[in-house]
C-alpha cells in the first residue's frame, strides 16, 4: 500500500489539469453572468431555496451576485496561472460551495462534483511547476508528486460513474421511456432534433449510457483499451454538451483523462521542455497516518451517500429522499400541481396563497414536485405571517405528482400542518403520501 500510494511520479498530469480546471471554471463563472444564469437563478427570485440547514445562506442583495461570480471567475484565472494558488483554490472552493448550498432550484450533480474536485485540489501541490508561484518562489518547483494524488482522482471518478451506471438499472431507463421524455424537448434542434425522437436512438443511448458509465474508468486504466476508451469519452461528452447543454462539465470530464495516461505521455504532449521524472522512489511522509485517516473518512462518506436511499422508506424516485449527492443523473421527469392554504389559528380564517407573488416559473415547477421545497415554502409562509402577528397553519392542497409520464398521484398529506411539521434529514417524512409501490407504508427498515 505504501508503494502504491507514496511512490513519487511525474506531476505533469496534475499541472495540466490545474490549468484546464482553472480555465474551465473561469469560463463557467463568467458565462453564468453573460448567459443570464446568475440573473435568473440568484438575482430575480425574491428568495432562493437553499439546502435545508443553510437558511442563513442567501444571495447578496442588488447586483452583488454579479460581482460574486466575477470574483470566482478571476479566481479561476489565478488557478490556471498558478498565482497564489493555495489562496485562489481555497477561496474558489468556499465561494462555489456557497453558491451550491444557497440554491437548489438549479441543482445539478455536476455542480456537486465541482465542489468535491475543487475541495480535493486544495490539498494537492498543483502549483509546483509551470506557475507564477514558482516564478516568484523558485524553491517551490518540483517535477514529482505522490501517486496518491492520481489515485484519489481516479477513485472519485470511479464512484461517480459506477453509481451512475447502477442507478440506471431500473424499469423506466431499461425500457427507454425516460429517454423518450427527455428527448421530446430536443425535437427542434437543427439537424439532430428529429433523429433524437427515434426509438432506436433512445435504445442506443440507454444501453451505451449504462455501459459507458460502468466501464469507462477500468477501460481508461487498462492500457490496451485506453485509446478506444478516450475516443468513446470524447464522443460521449461532446454529445452531452451539444444535446443537454450542460456548460463546462463535459470538457471538465475530458480533462480528467490526463490522469489515466502515462505521465511521460502527458509531459511530451504539453510540457516538452519539462525534464522527465523517472526515479519513481518511495517516500513515505511523516503524516501518512493523517493521509490514511482523511482519505478513509472522505471515501467512506462518498460510498455511503449514494446508497442511503435504500435505507429510507418508500421509493426514492417518488419521495426524492436520498436522491441528491448520489450520482442519480437523468433518471426521472417530474410534473406536479400544488396549492397552499393558510389558516389563521385564532380566527379560523383561511386563504389560498398566490404563488406568482413569491416564486419564479422555475421555482414553481420545483415546488410542485419536491417535498423539501414544499416544506421550506411552508416554513417561509409561517415566518411571514408571524411577522404580521398571525399564528397560522399551512396545508398543501391538491398536491399531485407524475413521475416519468405516469398517472398523477396524490403526493402530500393535505391534513398535515406543514408549518409545524419537522423535517427529517436522514429518514422518511411521513407527510409524503406513499407511492404506488408502497401503498401499505411498510417500506424499507430504518437502521
């Protein structure tokens, strides 16, 4: 294990990845301003739906979020240049994590992956070559890194891809129904739009998606299949970029492949003047116990999060409990309806809430189908009325949800006062009505 983790290897893959990473996150942040994502997601809404427990984390007022993203883009440029690297990568990680946690109406697994990767990069010596830090302080320069840097990235990607593949092994993916639904919105794409509506295309995408996610990391690690796997990666990620338009992340995924090629190959491609590092000696650091401990805890959490929904009552596709942070990508399409009734506890007077007064169109789509959004909105209504001196109960009425085009079913118990309901962070919230698969409410055991 010591030889596997603590052998010194050429650091060319880490150095070029730092450059790619910095450029891409800078483009992501500047692009979020230019495309209007910041305006739509963080400026126009009266409030955002943060991750529960981070209620204090709200967007900056006025034009503050434009400045926030401009600063993050600048930090990305500093990362690429290797200028004050430790400060820039830690600052970017904290700021990006803040954006991720302060809003979930635009939740994306890729945003979560970026939190993880930028967090890991805080611990890596990615500025020890081809950086402004080395120009200012030549003693930093080195051509080597510990092998565990590579393997941490590889294992993280293995977790992402394998869990994404396993999650697809369910009925609505295997009969390609969800892909048919997802492709409906792409019908007007030039050239490929009509093609994306063909059943054989859905079948090809479904099978290829499962196999790619399951096999891509082993295929990239295995030298005889590496080039084929790389070509498949280019096709897969460019296809996702064109069809799903998910920003930098297909290109970030391609950037990860530098860790799978021989360091000498990466050095000869990108750093021809950089001397090769061929020693490959084992240097066990004094803090090896700390490395083992931190890595063990980190990966234990990463392995536990994607399986937690198996220990929560009812179907995750219905309740959404245990869905986030689990690499469950493109698995469902949710549609719903909902109304909110506020009842004054003293007078008994009731009124229906005008959702248009509070929410953007995107937030209204989310609040009709996601239980944590529903609960949070009820808490906001309770607080708003309390500030006016009214003690109210809040009920979700006419709450119905359709998953993957199936018939609508009642979703939230209309008799439960959500203003006084507690949110269960780890187990099932009983005010979510049972799915068709769990009519008896006898779900999975709690451990």
